[in-house]
C-alpha cells in the first residue's frame, strides 16, 4: 500500500464509515480515483464492501 492516496483513504475509513463521495470531497480526488483505490483496498482484504440500505 505504497500509494499516498490509498493510505489517506485507508486512514479515513478506519476512523469512521464514509461514502466514496465523502472520501472524494475530503481527499480532493475524483470519484473514479477513490473508487479505484477502494477496489484495490477491497482486493487486499483491507476494507469490506459495504451495503447501504434504506428503511
């Protein structure tokens, strides 16, 4: 996990659950960049895939 952007995302979601849009806004990355980083983190088993439901 040598990419600084990926490290920032991992630290941010370790503190609190955030949506990809929240991560993009906080990190200054685009949503596609955040999505790619999250995919890599999921592949490495470092973050679970989260499912949001509405009641």
